[in-house]
C-alpha cells in the first residue's frame, strides 16, 4: 500500500512537469505552421515621384488672321515624368536549405540613394521566428547553421512566406563583403533558404 501511494505521488508530481514541457515544446516548434502560409504583393520601391501639376488651360482667342495649318500634336506639358526605375545591384535565385525555398532576391538602389532588398516570387515554408538577413557566408552552404557565424545585417522579420516584398537596408549598413541573402530561423539557428549576392553592392 505504501508503494502504491508513493507511485501515485510521483505521477501527480510529474504531471505539471509534463504539461510545462508540452507547452514549451509547442511554443518552440509551433508545429501548426507546417500547414500555414501567407502571401504579400508589394510594389517595386521607387524614390518619391515629382508631384503632379495641372496642365495650363488653353482658351480660344478670336483673330482676324487666316487660319493656319494644323500643327502636329505636342506632348502635354505639366505631366509628371515616370519615376526612374531602381538600379539593380545584385540578382540571384534562392536555393533550398532547411526547407524548400524558391524565388529571386534583388538588391536595388533608388535614385535618392536608398537601398532595398526585394524578394520576388518568394516561395518558402512557414516557421517560428523567421527573419531576413544579409550575411558574409556563401549562399547554399552545406552547414545550414553557419550564417550567424560571421557578420550579418538584420533586415527584419519575414513579411510572408510567398509573394513580392521589400526590405529597406539601413543607410549606415556597410555591405562590403556580404555574400548572401538568407531566410533565417532565429529560434533554431538554421537557414530555410539563401541566395547569392553576386556583386559588391556598395
């Protein structure tokens, strides 16, 4: 009888520990994210376009002069010029690592000098604590956990697992020597996918 009572006390004491372990495991792994995804479609970033101005109005004026031959139509004045397209400094496709990942990573510079990382047609898996980094590690490295071993620039949390999205790069970020764009799981220190920075982007 004493042995049975002791066993019951052990079971009762172990129950809260098991519950805590379960809660911690669910928080860490978030297994439901295997079945979730998000899509975003952001426009290509552009520097501020000049503000639109109304074209000057034209009024008919009576004249005794003979009618002149019709002149070729002139382009409307006062219309804003189309915004200049960003300069592409680097462009490369994603390679899969911890999870199947596809799409294009572009490093672009706008006319005002600001820089953005643009992900186009991104397709990856959801997961806990996903971020976008620029790192000095080689893209596609066999060691998926190596991307935080050297220097890296954090660009923020991954906005969505699919679609087109832009990430501003800090103005004071030195990109010299950075060689990869990484979808990084900060909780488990692994790369979901990476893309090469093929040129020196400064």
